[in-house]
C-alpha cells in the first residue's frame, strides 16, 4: 500500500511540475532586477551565508512525505476568534501615533501618523496560485479589501504566495500610492497592471526617508520563487520602520542567522518585533525558524516586545496548528521575553500593546 502511495506521489509531483511549466507560473523579474546588487550572481540572488540546495532526490522525498505523511491537528477544529473591523474604526484612530492590527498570517495593517500602510497583504481564500487547491484560510480577514481606506504604502517581503497575493495586489492597485518591494518583484507588479512610477525597489540595507520616519529593507535567510525555474530570481528580506517615537521590525520569512544581530546593532532597539513563528520543519530548517530560534532572533534584534506572526491562518507545515504558539510562549517564559498575542482584528498602538493572551487555547 505504501509503495502505491509513493508511486502516486511521484506521479502527482511530475504532473504538478508539467502543469506549472505549461501555465508558466513563474516570477517575471524586471530586466534591471540584478542591477548593482552584490547579492546577485550566477543569474540568482543569494543569501549572505550559502545554502545547500535540495537535490532532486531530496525534493522528491519531500513531495513523497507531503503526500504520504499523516498530519495531526494541523487545522483548528472550531472557529478562530477574529475581531471584525470597519472603515469607521480605522478612521477614528488618532493621527499622532502608530496603530497596528494583525489581519492574518503575516498580513499587517498600520496607521502611521495618519497614513495607512499594509505589509504582505494576503486576502485570498488560499495561499496558492490556484483558487481550487492549496492551503486554505482558517478564518476570514477582519476587514474586506473593498472596505479598506486609501493605502499610502504596501510593503512586500518576498514573492511566495502566502506573502505576495496577486488578487490582493490587483484589488489594491487603484487605492495605493506606493508599492515598496524587493529587487525583481517590480516586474510582476508591472505585469499585473501596477504603474512603474508607483513602485520603489530595494536591495538589502537600502533606506527610504518618509514624512513619518525611516523605512529600511534588511536581510533574511530565505529564498524566492512562484513556480518552476524562477527560484531566487527576485530578492527577499525584512522591514524596519522607525518613526520619531517608535521602532518596529517585521521579519518576513527567515531561517535563524547572524543577520538578526546585525540588524539589531544597526537599527535597534525595537519597541516591537513581528517575528516569523510557524511553518518550520526539519526538512527546511535553514529557511524557517523554530519558535525557540524566533525568540533568540527577537533577543538579537534588541526587541522589547515580540509578536509572533506567520501562524494561525494557513496550514503550511507538518506541525500542529497551535504548536508555534505553545512553544514560543514556553521559550519566552524561559528567556524572560515579553510577548504580545492579539487576536486578528484587534487594533492597538505601541504604547497599548495587548499582553500575552492565549486565545488559541480555547480551540484545542
């Protein structure tokens, strides 16, 4: 029986590969994506510390595991708590502070001294190139895309489907002033209809001074790709946001690496770090952190309060859906790290950060 499952898994993998090639689901980096970037060579972007790429055998084994390994408790059995938001709620927020709300997974809405910014907005039902298959949301966003106010800035960390959602970007096109993206991603946005003069591209350590403060694009240890044959053709990274009163770090996706300390030394301390805590596994340990490593990254960043992100919305790994929360709470207690775990849709400012609230416990 297992042999049959393995054969079917390999055939499914080959079928998906052929489908990806036929429909050309690949990133379309801008022709100048590699211009003046020391991280681009051999027609690809590279991490600061080289990764060992998966061999075909390793990739095949991972696909077999994906199709044959039994998953346990990877999706919630009851409704995830979400606080509904209305446009009026956002407009009522003051313009003299930085307000924040988690929308789901790694998607975050900010009101930065009167301007609305979105980070990695994913509003689609699935984190997938397809509407009929792929990781499906555990919960709906706390606000509909159509109800969002005009957006001044959309910040993208990298081009994976759970961070760069084509449908959301196209829906935001008419109401967004600027798109801040890693090198190469501008090619896809232009292909989707975004005007080139609305897009600003970043290499690692590049900065943008705004009326509200400083935005900097900083390294991560990860990779990029949206299909077959486009791996690492666009850059990936994290974001630093510093206003005169607050300092915020958004991790994007990353394995644990020395870059967190370098970011902390240059831009820290941070009032709040939003750090990836989810979708980890032994087979991709160098590109996604365990919860224990996420806490260490927060410490390296010189963070004051840590908010775990990249969890609670999609099934993207083999661990239980609540394992990231359980483990990060345990490690934070061991390391004397302050955690904030707001429900999706809970709006707050950095001087009124919600405390550790184990909302996931009620669903176990």
